[in-house]
C-alpha cells in the first residue's frame, strides 16, 4: 500500500512540474516501488510472441523483478481480470486493439501514461491512458515465389491472378476478418458496408481460387499455400523461418488496415507499480526495438533509429502509405460479429466443389 501511495503522490507531483523534471522524479519513485513489489505476472505475453522474451529478460535483469506468464487469448485475459478482481493473479496483459475499449467499459484497466506518450498517435491510445498500442499489425500478402510468378502488389492484382488466395477462416481468426476489411477499404467500402469485399471474395470462390486452409507456418512450409493474406508480422516471421529468398511480403498498395496490440494493466493488480514500469519499458527505445526484433512494428517507429539488422526484418515505411487504422471501431465491432454469417451466405456458398 505504501508503494501504491508513493506512486499516486508522484503522479500528482508530475501534474504540477515541468515534464522533464516530473518524468525523472516519477520514474525514480516508480522504479523503487516496483522493486519493492519484486515480481510481475503477465497473461498473453509469451516468450515466442513479439519477442516478449527479450523484454521480460531485460525487465528482470534491470529491475530485479521475477516474471511469469500464462498465455491466453484477449477475451480470456479480460475474463480472468473480471473473475478474479481483488484476488488478481495477473498484473498486466497484451490484448488486441478492439479489447482496449472493452477493458475500459468493463472497468478492468488501470491508467498509466509512459514517458513517450506523446509519440503514440491519437488513434492508437485512450485519452486517459488506460490503453495504448505498443505495436501494430498491417494486413499484407505473403507470396510463394516458387508458385506465383507475377507478384501481386494490390487487391486488383489478386483478381487478375491464377493462383489460390488463402485467407483462412473469417469466423474464427481475427487476422482473416481484418483481411476482409483491408480488401473492403481498397474496394471502396468501409466498416459498415462489407459488400465490396464479399463480392470480391465470392468471385475468387467461383473461380476456385479461394483457399480456406489455415495460413500457418506448417501449411505454408509444406507448399500448401501459394499466396496468403496475413498480418505483416506473421508474414515476415514465416518468410525468415522458412526461406527468405522464396517468399515476398508486400502491403497492398490500394489499401490495407492497421491494427495492433495494447497492454492492459489490471485494475486489481497486486504488483501495479511493476506493471506500470513494464509499460514504461515497453515504450522505451529498447522496448520498442525488442518488439521489432520479433517482427512487430513499433508504434514509435517514426521516432526510432532501428539497428540495421532489426530494420531488415521489417518492411520500409513507404510500403504503408495506403494502410490506415479503423475509423469507426463501433461499426466494425458490429460488422465483424455479422461477418461469419455473411461470409457463409455470400462467399462459401460459391466455393467450387
């Protein structure tokens, strides 16, 4: 409790002092309080995802915090926070962008604005500091150059091809659903009107060119996927793991969607200062570079100078000029719930037997 009071008092001081002075004093108090807590328990932040391994190792060695993680989905994380409440076993979690506002609506989040708050775009954060995207994902094409000779660079190119386009199950995978939205943007649709994308994929289905295989690394490696619609961080990771010379990853030039992941500090966290310090580190240059090492595009990418070997893992900024975040999240939430039925009625029904 003393550590919590110290953190609250230091936050109040921060409001009264110039930013530079406040940040120094506040972080010193925060670090001291976090060290006294001694540990941090996360959910949905496993070593293998977004290179969390290096971040947790850094936080453990730098601040002396013991760490444990239990991997689970975004929905499961928030359900755990809500179910345990004051008996919280988790301090912080990493959830998809759509779950940030849900955490606020359910009163499960504890606000904390890190030092680099101002370098996070307005669309990627909650004004109160309850959530902020640490890294983004953009829908991309992963192309097997051994099977596809004319590399598609746009959704329009896809329509002209002869190869199978694999998107996965839009009723299950957020990646697949966002792939539909990305195509919809390129074809003149928006979050409310999915008809352009549904017509596009229905046409592919009629041609026998729509792949419903899950575009995971095992299927891709076996050559079962000619071209896949995936998050850029997945595509780049798969490319490098299998054969960098065999695959090409491109962001469609006629439109794509940017989403991402945010930390949620559990309102009931037993180690709240350690959780705040972890968020502070995640948004630091070192923390952002760690994410980039795991193929996740740091939210502060434009403010960073990435090491050459890390930069080589990512696509150049110019690839993203026609990618944009979701403008109407409420409308997309509604449409995405209807998408599985719309997909069955408009697309799957046209699959060639």
